[in-house]
C-alpha cells in the first residue's frame, strides 16, 4: 500500500558558507545550503527545484523582491553549497535571503525563514586601522589598551573590526564584548591575519564611550592591536575610528606573565577597576602612549572558523591532600582548557595552580611529560571580604589534575571548576553499542579530538608543542569529521597549510601554522591532498577541491621529485609510535640497516615498518587522490597522468617490498602488509594471502594484538573488516592488554595516549593525542556501517552496511550530515536481525543487511520492513514504498581507498559481499528492517 506523501515543510538550517547568519565574512561568491524539512514517516522526500532570493533589506525580502539576486526556480536536487550569482557584494552590507523548494512531485514548500549574511571588509583600502603596540614593556606582560571618545549623535549601526595578536579581549564601556576566547585563530601571521567583526551598536551610546582591549602574547609574541570602529548615525552620517590619528593609552597590569605553554601570572592587587569605562582617569605614570608598530605582514582575512569558547564546565570529583599545604583536584576527565579559581584571603596571598595529566605515586602532580611547558597559574589575591573569582585567559592546559598550593585555608571541591576550551564546533556524531569498552574508547576519542581543536588541529594540548601536524592528520581526517562538524575548521586550516607552501618547489611544512618540523614535510604528510577530497565527500564541497587543486598537486609533485627509481627516499616519521618491540629500545629511530625490509636511509620512527614503504605508499595514495579530484573537476588528462604515475610507483613498490614467495611486504609487520592491501597495491590474486599473513601475525604471533603505530593502525583495522576479517579487528578493538585502547583505559585513560605504552616521563608521551583515535571512524564506518557513497558526495547517496560481529549485539549511531541526520540502530537476536535506519530528506541510501552467515547455509531467509515482506530466499518483492532491490556493493567501495581501479576488487569481493549482505535501495525516511532465519 502506498504511503500518502505530504508536501515538504519550509526548508531549515539555512547556512551561508557553513555559517548561520555570518557577521563579517569575506567570501565574494558565498554558497548557500539548507536542509529539507520532512517528517521521517514520509519517504522518498526529494527536492526537484529551488529558488533563492537575496535582498538588500528585510522589507524587500518579505515582499519577494530579490533586488540583489533572484535565482528563479532552478530545477536541481542540490541543496548544499549553491553558489551566489547575483550583484557584486559590497563591504559592510548585510544581505537577507530565503529559499523555497519544490518536492519530487513539483509541489512548492512554504518559504524558509529569513536568513542573512553580512560582508566584512573586502578590500585592503577598506582598512584605515594601523597596528599599535608598546615596545617598551617586559616580555610576557599582557597589554591593557584603552581609548575614551565621544559620539555626538544617536547611533544606528556600529561595527568593530578587530584583530589583536597573539590574542585580544575586547571591552566597551566596562563590559566584555562577545565570548570568544584565545581569539583570533592563529595563522601564519606573515601571510594571513584573521579579524573578527562585532555588532557593537548597542554597546555604544551617544556621549562618552571607552574601548578597552587586553592583548596577550599567544603564538605571536609581542602584542599588537589592529582595530577599526565604524559608525553610522541615525541621521545617516558616518564615522570611522581607529585610524592613525587615534591614540591609545597602554599599561601592563595585572597580567604579569602570559604564555600559551607556561600559563599565567596574575596579581589582582594590580587590577585597575574601571579601566575600560569612559570616566576612568588615567594616571600618567602608569598609562603610556601606544606606538605604531610593525605590521605582522599578512593580509587581513575574516575569521570564519567557529571561534574558541568555553564550551563546557567540569566539576572536580575529588580533592586530596598529598602533602602539607598541597591539594590535588581531580576532574575525572582529561580536558583542554583552564579553570575557575574561587578564593578568599588576605591581600598578597599567592595561590599556585599546577596542571597535569598524571600524578606521581605520592599523589602530587607529575608535569614531566609537559617537557618545558610550565603549565601553571600564580594568582595573588587583592584581599578583602569578597570571594575573588579568577580564570586565566591567554593560555590553556591539557590536564586532569590541578595541584593547588598557597591556598588560604583548606580548599573545597567548589573552589575549582574546570573550563573546557576549544573551537566551538558542533559534535555531530554519536556512537554506542553493546560493548562498554568500545563505548569508552569512542568517548575517549571524541574527548581527545575535542581537546585538540584550537585554531589548528593540534597533536596534543598539554606539552610545549600543540602543533598542527600534517602527518597525524592523514589518518585523523575521517575520525574528526565523523565526530565534529569541521567544514569551517578545515577551510581555515587548508589556508594555513597553503601559507606554508614554497611557491617554487611546492613543498609544504610538517606543521601549519609552521612552528615545528621541516619543509618539505614528511612524506606521510599527505593530509593536504586528502582534506580537500574529504571536504568534497563529507560536505559536497567542490569549490575547495577546485581552489586547492594546483596547490595540492604541487605538494604531490614535490614528493615525487624526491623519488629514486620510483621509491621515495625520505620519511622520518613513518608509522609513528608503533608499540615498542622487546628487542628495541624506545625512541630508536628506524629499522637497523641489516634487518629484513630495512631500506630507508633516513629511518622511520617505527621500529617495525620501513619509512620508505610508508612514504612511497603515501605518495601513491596522494597521486590516486589527485587523479580522482582531477576527474571530478574535469581535468581528464591530469587524471590519466596521475593514475599512470601511481601505477608505475606501485610497480616499483611491489618490486621492492613484496616477497613473491611469502606474500609478505617488507618486514612482514602488520603495517607493512596492511597499507598496500588498503590501497589495493597487492598483485592480483595475492590479496587473501597478504590478509592471511596479517591475521596470522595478529592472532598467533602477537596473541590478538596490533603492532601498528599512528598510521598503520587505521589501515590495519580497515583492511581486516573490509576483507572479511572483521572479527579479528574486533578482537584488536576490544583487547585490554598492552598494546591496545583497552589497556589505556585499564590504566585510567579518559583520553587517548600518543603511545601504546604507559609512560609519564619527560619524553614524548602525551596523554591526549588524537592520532591513534581513527578507530572511532572504524566504529561509524564498519560497526554502524554509515558510509558516504563517493559517487554522490555530500551524503546525497550513502551506504549503510553494518558489519555484524560475533559478540556485538546492538549498535546505536547517529551522524549529522550536511543534509540532515542519518541514524542507524541495529540489534541482533537469535536467528534475527533488526535495523532501524533514518535517511534525511533529499538523500538516498543503499542498505546492506547482514545475512548473519545464513548465506553459507541453506536455511531460508526472510526480510520484512514494518512487517511487510520485502525479500525472501533471494527474491526481492516489489511494492513497498521507498524500497527497491539494491546492487551488490563490494566491501571496498567506501571512500577510504581512492583510485579508479575498483573493478578488480568489485569482482573479487562481490562474491563475499553478495553472500554476506542483502542490498536494498531506499529513499529518505525511517525504515524498520527485520531479517529472520528459519
Ligand atoms: C607529535 C606527533 C607527530 C610527530 C612527528 C610529535 O611530537 O606529537 O603527533 O606526528 O611529532 O614526528
């Protein structure tokens, strides 16, 4: 029986350049996205056309006059990233827009609510501000800048365009403006400086006003301010303040020291009450004139990334007193951020807080693994009867424990609150299942990822490092995108990477913004090539792949220029941080020259997998991805050339590393075998032998353990599941002894470590390192089975294909795609499998229902949906709304292994794929499948 379809409701979630109503943006041809609103009970909801109107005023928009742009009715199913094609957009102007859509039967929806976007300063000439600072201050002191001024008329509109390096905090008339912290996002300041726009219309008033800005060092060093205040009065006249004629007064109390790694020293006795108010009297001894200082050099760019904010608070769960006068708070969770201190006591009392991830046996905090980062706060009380409430602002810490000394009296739990500080991106993925250990791993990965989103995707939030390492990101992209909405974040970071690129050689740096590592980056640092590709897959972002095409090609070509006989000759990091084999001391770089498979001259930090293998395979990975990108942007001849190049490197790779007799790659380590299998480099017909070698090594030699590092772990887990040994991957995922995620948890980890070993000394052992967290993407992709179909990116089509593994009884997962939320809930019972799937409107899916091994037996199978029979013993039964027979999907059609040569794998795997899953094509809506074996 047909379900009666209602027409669509008004489109929702209107975004412009991935932002809701962005203020001060500088994309000249912004793109619009929306989601279709339909009831999940209604199936097959689709958009057949849309119409966008952009107007210069709200009135015009409500009367339907698109004086800036009227797209007309456009026949298209696209609801993501529709490019603006109207009049040239002007600096400072706010534009209003709305959208109407037509459903699959050409029925018009109600129009959306009004959305808007406002342009920032688009041209260099728009800026009249000058960089101001103070060169005479002591290093580490924060600068307090103030300026009082009068406005003669009532104000209709006012905007503050501001940047302050390293970090700024804006105040107007005694109030803090906005809640961004550690703002602006850090960049290669010599190339790019981000500015932020605030609507300050209500903060200012006719008459006396004052602007105050506190400047911290951040990643820049000497503080600098760049600010422009623009006003339109009610009478229509305009004023621009902040230019070279605007003098500032500066002083340096009470933040005596501030440093991203070291923390903050704050003397509350030096606070200057009212310093940011108009009537404040400046004392000439303390307040000096700001000077014009050298500009950082970069071009001004609007900050479009979600700003860093305090996104959550964590109350401590325990307080101990390990030695006289020292109290240790335990938040019960390793976080990134700072804390609020509440304290009452005598003037001049100094309370010290030390932040750490781990404790010594005596219960005091162990800061050894922070290396030179001092991660502390010293707060000197002003004294009095009032409780003093303090939190640092130009620093952050990766920590679970705080040791408090110098506290007047005995501190209680409520004297400290942890503040979680990161880019305010949305958490878009949720995954739970019947295995609690996996749930804890997932939870820890999500925390670890969140703890490392600070303008750039950092490697760690605690030690004297905190860098955006490109090599880590190569295997972190999917995990991060399944857990957080990162379209804006990665748009910014790609820019950072491009800023490090050498125009001549195409080389990019190991870290972006560039502080650590080398140029050219390690050959595993191909995240620069992969991110645009995943932006295309996850967010349907074609502009990114077009814009970055030449640049990422330049980086791949640079790597290629380092090959000798088709093999890449340099790779320092390789399969970073694989478990320490007994025979090797920790941190010993590379395989020794005479060990089997050791071919690298430089060495890889993985003691079991040669760097040359890692580097060369990454080059193939990059080349294939470029070929795929070239294909979709219409560069056919490039696509062919890059594919050909990848093939010839593959030949050299197999010649060098593949042992024809044993079907082992290089040292035969799990990573050595898994990576070529992942990339489908294995000579035809030998795949199962390579898989067998991996399985043997995991199950027999390593007694159900992995031996992989940050990169190899991803490839290992993927190939095991994709080639039909999901149970082995599951053993690894649920292992509890060293090396495993379960081992970390058994040692009390609430975030993932950098290394499989439990180390707490001065070396390299962060306890909040995202790069081993790619297993979380494995949960989404294989256990929940939520996958992009690369043939229709941006979740227009998806593949829902759970791997149901012995021992796992249910999975509940949801993921907010750009088109809406997809949900998978499955449950397995004796002879029965139930799965509820929700596909967002304007999307379709291929659903693979696992046959629970029944394909191998003769027992009859039946599939029902909402109780109606849709499949029986191999025959699809027509007639249920929204469900069609599906094509058999190979295991490896997921986007993790790019490259055109899918046919071979399709044939090979389709055998198993058709035995182990039954496929259906569905449209949007909620479906309840039940599979029974009788
Ligand atoms: C980082 C790693 C990174 C590595 C590169 C380390 O210090 O923490 O995540 O991959 O450097 O060698």
